[in-house]
C-alpha cells in the first residue's frame, strides 16, 4: 500500500517535552531550563500576548487567506512586493513545497555534510538522491564541484547553519549563486539571519539581494528571534514565478487566525527584537569563557545557540542525559554523528544554571 522507500525514512529527533521530563524525573516545571530547541528565551513580545487574548474569539472562523497585512509588513521590512512572498506553517512547510515541486526518484539534492536534518528527510519523501559534501561545515567550493558533477535539482544553503552555527559571507554566497544555472533551485534557509545581521553586516543576506534571481528562494521564520515557535509561521521570498508555482501546493488557510495575528503583532515590537538580540550576544561570551576554562572546543556561532564539541574522553549522549536528569535540556548531536551538544543561549539565570550543572558533570 505504501511506497517501499517510506519504510526507511529517518525521522527528525525533537527534544524531550517538558511534561515527560517532569514526569520521568520528578522535576517541577519551575526548575526546568529548556535550551534544546533554539527558542527565544525571553518568550514573546507583550504585544503578542495581548493580541492572542483578543484573537481567541476568531477561533471559529478561517483566517484571511491572502495574509495581506502580514505580507505588507514583510514587504516594508525587506523592500519587496507582496507577490514575492509566500506564508507557510513554519518555514519547514515551504521547504516541503520546494522539494515536492522539483524532486522525484530521478532527482538529487545537495547539502552540507552537517546541516538541518529536515532537508534530507524531505528529499527522501520524494525518493530523491541526497548528496552531501565531506567538509565539516559549509564549503562553497566543494558544493560547486558537486553541482558541476551531479546537476542537482536543489541546493540547500543554511546560513547561519543549524546545528553548527557558522555563517557564510554575503559576498561568497552571491558569487556562488552567480555560477548556478536556472535549472537548479537554491534554497537559502535564513532562519537565524537576524542574529547574523546583528553580529556583522558581512554575513547579512537580505531578501532583496536574491529576489531578482530566477532560481533562488529566501526562507525566514517567526520561530526564533520573534519568539513564536509554538505558532508555526514562516515565509519564503523569491521572484514572483517561484512564489506562484509554490502557491499551487499551498492548501488554503495553512496558518491559523491566532498565529497570523501573533506574527503581525511580533513585527511591530522592535524593542523586543532588539532586546532579544542584545541578550543573545551579551551572554554568548560567557559560553566562550566556560569552554576555555574546561578546554572544550566551542564553534563560532552567528545564531542564537552555541555548539560544544568534545574529545574522546567525553560522550555527548551521556552529558546530555546527565543534564536532563538535573532539569537542563540541551540538544545532543549524536544523531548528526557528532560528539557534541548544542545549547540555546538563554537568559543570564538560565545560562548560569547550565554552567553550574555542566561544571559538576565535567569535574
């Protein structure tokens, strides 16, 4: 009844839910520090909370399927037209649209060796061949070599990259794009771009930089700096031909009324966004100091998380489990075949708790 290749599909590994942690280890909610999913540790804007309360009465009606108000705000923010924007239930849904629109069993997709796991999973939905470079992080020269050899249907570029945190220079990305012909769709996954832009303009890629390309789409999300991970709202920005084709795959009313209102409200609170970015980069050096103290290899990060890589004397799975039993949730990277952990940068109090518990384990 089902396709044979479905039986071998990998599944995305999510962090342990708070409810299970509390039940399994008897830890009260107030003692849990959840830093495994790259959510905004400051929560959401107060404007969002107010709007959600006001929007509850809209639960019985469908949203405006044009999403015109949200698109207008994104248009103003990025200097693009509404016809260049598609709204999705998280940027993951737009990733899925892209793969289903371009791939089949005769297709291949190209990505970095270590990057967002859903790229591979969505490709395998269509039984497409997955190509990965052998470099530890993104290497555009290697990707260009693979492109020339295999002519993939899709190239995934994640900048800043999850789960490693590295970002690619804007000039290098644009140079790379100029060498890719229009038969290959390039997906720029920029879920963490607000953080990279804050850290350095050299790494800031804006939708306006790519919207004129016939084969490039920029993906953004409200799940990170906007603090709406639970609302599932994302967007894609590209030339109108790409958006029109992807729109054919979009079911009507693909985000909820409340999610729509929350996203609109979140874009209006510039102060909250600034505060979130400032907290992230004022706290990040503390992780660097901790890593240096314990001789841990911390990767450079342009996102809202840091990645600790361990030598053979430490096992990431054991460390993650030990932290979990203390109520600290981080992301074990053994599913990526890496001996490391990814930690979302939290509030000062949350980070201090991480350092306290992790130092006990390492000592």
